C-alpha cells in the first residue's frame, strides 16, 4: 500500500467514525425528544399536549430524515450543518414566538426564566458525537445566535423594559425582587452571558476534539509508517525478523537456543536451468518460494534464506515456540502435499526436505552496512545433509532423531542411520509413517 493510499484509508476511517457517531447521536436525540414530548404532554396540561406532540413529531421526523441520509448517495459534507441549523432555528423560533403559558397570558419574556436554555446544550452533545470540530464550532455559533436572536426578538416587542442597570447600587432584598421578578425585566446582560457561555463551551469542546483527532492521526501515521517499513524491510529479510527489529528499535540481539531447522531443495534444478529460459526459471521459483513461505509462516516458522533453489527455515528463532519440532514437521508435510498437487508458473516441482533439531546461534551478521539474519550450528548442517540423503534412501523427507523424539508418536518411522561429519556416532533418521 502506498503512502497516499494509506493516508486516504485513514481519512475514510475518520469519515466512517463521523457517520457512526452522528447516527448514534441521532438515536439518542430521538429518545430524548420522545421523553421530553411525553413529559411535557403529561405535566403541562391537556390544552398544551397537542403542541408538544406536534413539536416532538417534527423534531423526530427531522432526526429520522438525517439518519437515513447519512452514508447514502445523498449525503454531503454540508448536510449535517444544514440539519443542525434547522434544529436550532426551530427551537429558537419556538422560544421567540410560542407563548410561555397561554392560560395565564404571561409576557413572552418570561420564557427565558423557564429553563429553556439548557436544551441548547443537547445540540452540542449531538455535534460532539460527530467527532467533527467544524460542526461543533458551527453549532456554537448558530446556537448562541439563535438563543440571543430569539431574546432580541422578544425584547424588541416589550413596551416597558428593565435591565440590570436599573438595579440600585446597594438594593434591599425587596428592591432586588421588585426588579428581578418584574414582567418587564429583560436581563439583557444575562442573556448575552448565556450566549457567550454556550459559544465558549462549543469552542472548548471543538479544541478538545481537534486535539483528539490530531492524536489519532499521529497514531495512524505511526502505525502506517511502521507497516510500510515492515513491508519494505520484509522484502529483504524475513517478515518476522523485520517486525522484531522494528519493535526493538533496529536491534535484534543474537540468541543461542534449541531450535528446529527445515531445509528443502528442488530436485532436477540443473536440468531445469538447461531446458528453461531465465524468465521461466525466475517466475517458477518466485511462485514456489511465495507458496512455501506462506506455508512455513502459517506454522510459525521463519524463512531465513533462499539459497538458489533451496529454502532454509527456522522454528523457535527468532520467534519463540515451544512446539517448534512438531510445527516444522507439519510444515514439511504441507510442503510435500503442495508440491504434489500444485504447479508453479506452469511447472511441476519435486522437492526434498531435511529436518533437524538442536542448539543454534542466530543473529544479524554482515558488513559494509548490509546485514542478513543467519543461524549457525550442527542442526543447520545436518538438515542440509538429510535433504541430500533423500536421494540415497529414496524418500522425500528425512527427519533426525533429535526432532523425531519431540513430535507426536506414530507420525514417523525409523528407516536407518547415517554418519555425519563432526559427530562421533551415527544418528537415526526417520521418514513419515505410511498412511
């Protein structure tokens, strides 16, 4: 995946998160509208119930319409702004035009003492679920303008108006109540303070949301960079080794550990090079190595080297695995089955495999600024020796007794023994038990 494609994928994730958050917020909004409609209809008198029910149906219908548009072919980046504006405009119009209590003929200004203002914060809650700083800022601006605009509309129709400035410098309790509770008291400063408070809260939430998005973006970028490095580095060293080195800041300390080595070679390679062109040879072995690496990796092994037509794989280094001997045998059986049933770039291949277990030393070695992951030890030489001995024993897979005694009983049978240079005594060799 390219950097551009990966960045687009991150942007798509943000868009999907915004859509999911908006849908969740709209569900919560519908529940809130339902509860408020029910509560107001039951507590404000039968004569007001139809008004609240109609208002609830209207807000509910808007929410459902927005929910259905999100993620559809009609969805656009500006749609959420439009619906938020409509919601706030409807509430502000209700504040400015609907009588606060028709049965008592109260002045319209009294509605600003009925605890309507906190309802506006529900819109901030909906906007916050979108994970969009822009929508939060827009909600803050429109909400503040809607609340204060509704107030100015009502204030302009007042024949007599009292303000905080009409309050005496040191009022008595009665003087304070006479002005504060007066139907003519507008309290412009309070309404302005509420509008500014709403806007400030929206800005603060938007800043938090923006920081959160930046943090997530940095995290995604770091993961993207690590993934790209792993992919690129993994083309030249085993993927498992590349991931370990990235995790350990480029350091892969040498280890001495009991491990299992699998060595596989292709029979008749020399003949193939004489009869096939270079392109056909390369295509064939690329296909074979790709399929073989997938099988070995599936069994928790690591391909450490491609040697001409041969593969050297390790189990239990560098990734620890307590079942390394059994996994190596399982991988070998799957490799033989693959070679028997599949072709590679149109060519059928015959492979031979040797497996041995024992102490090895593994680590990065090299010079001139270039390194490769390498394993040393008698098991490496023995696995290569066993692979070659398949020609003498007429087999496709030979397993050293050091490995055979670690696998499940009944899978292997002893077929003989062989002398190995550097070892004082012959070793037993095993092949798969016939089905």
